[in-house]
């Protein structure tokens, strides 16, 4: 990416910055990049990197894993929603990030709240060595 400090269409950048701020993002959460054709906003979670590509009339998003899955030597990635540069497209993208990050809760392994206070049934180590 270029060393430019601002995207030529500053109105798109300003609008996007406002939408991110309204969602609770702070400047330290976002990295802004530019080239001659478009701008990018990059942010990360523990498991994934996300990038938003923007122009005056376009908004798009992609995601890539930060770690390979066991047995794989590549990082997975996905296209997320895209469309015209609008709040509606931005909201769809942010909803997609939430869905991308969610993990299923195992009904079989999850402890009910009343079981959380009880001590775990762990065998005595002395019993295991004799």
C-alpha cells in the first residue's frame, strides 16, 4: 500500500470513520491504508483479520484466519458482504463479523449455572500412581 496519509475521497473516509466510532471502535483498533484506487481499513480479533475496502461508491469486506487449522498449511479466508457505499452495507458487514466470530455452544458439555459452584470430581493423584 502507498504511503499516502489520506484517501483522495475524504468524505468516504470520514463517513466510514464515523460509522466505526458509532460501533465502539477506537483509533487504536483500526489501521487505515490507501493506494491509488481505493482505501482499506484493517482490524483484527484473536482468530481473524478483517479488511474493509472502500471507494466513493463501493464498500466491501473480507476475512482471513490468523492461524491455520490443525493439519492445514494455509490460512482460510472468506468474502463478506459488499455493495454500494452506504450505512446499510456497513451494517451488513458488521453483522457478518459477529456471525463469523460466534462459536456454537455445546449442550452436552456445558455445565448448568447451578453446577458451576460444585467442586470438580477429579481423581486423587496418589490413587493414580499406586
